[in-house]
């Protein structure tokens, strides 16, 4: 149980439940292959059964960390930071992004969009989930739409989501890792028939890096 003082700091985004932070290569979407510092924020109630970081769901397991410390760590390594989760928009991202931008860092987010957009972002990757659909602010501002394909019905969901994002969003289909052998050929075939889409792969897993 957090003290009242710490809870207040968390509520205003001055402290965030930090699960982990690491410097690696972005493995997915538009910025695949580029170096970035990842900040993984705990807390998510979207509940995807195939989530590969279920340990991020319970925010209480991850200590509230001052955003100044998070920013100081990030700026030692990279000029691009990716904020991910969990679901980072569970929390107010305003202070974190402001302080990163003050250090001339490009700030990206990976989000399900389930909560309203907060913070100032250079790149917004929206990866929507059926269980808790995105808010309009995220649809309107997404730079890329990345739909995870677990079964063939997810192609229908992908098209529904493509109708909702802004016209400039880049569209990606990405096989769920455990189903990649089955779904990747289907995605390749789909993209060739529907070239508005692109293929995204979790290349960091092929490279065996975080």
C-alpha cells in the first residue's frame, strides 16, 4: 500500500511504476532496426491472453520511481526513448515526456490506446486490443497501427481498426509470436492482396535481444 504522499505523486505523473528499462534495438513497426532506450511502465487491465509481459499487469509489483531518475537513466544512452508497458496511458505521461523533450530526446509510445492520450509524443504506435478498444484521441493521433494476428478472424478486426485511425497512420500486421509459423504466410498473402498494409515481425526475438 502506497503512502498518501507517494500516491499523490503517482497520480500526477511525477512518479511512475517502473518495471524495467533497457537499451536495445527496436524490433517492430516503422522504426525496426533502430537503437532505442525502452522504459516499461507497470500496470495494465487490458488482459491479452497472449501478452508476453504479463508480469507487467500488476502495478503494485513495480516501485513508484521519480520521473527525474527515469529521464536521467534514459538520456545516458539514447536520443530515442520508447515508453511501453503494461499500458503506459494508464498513467499521466505529461511530466515524463516533457522532461525527456527538455533533453532533446525523441519520445515514442507503444499503447493499446485504451486510455485517453496524455503526454507529447514524436511517434505513437497504436496496437489495439478487442477487449478494450482505443479512445478517440489515440485513433486521431496514431502514427502507426499495429494489429497482432493470432488467428484468421484478426484480419477482420484489423480492417475495422484501419477504418478508425487517421488517414496518415501506417498500417502493420504482425504475427503473434507463438503462432508465427502458422500466421506469417497468411499475413504475407494478405499484404500482397491488400498493399495498404505492411508486415511487421518481432525481429528482436529473432536476434535474441530484449
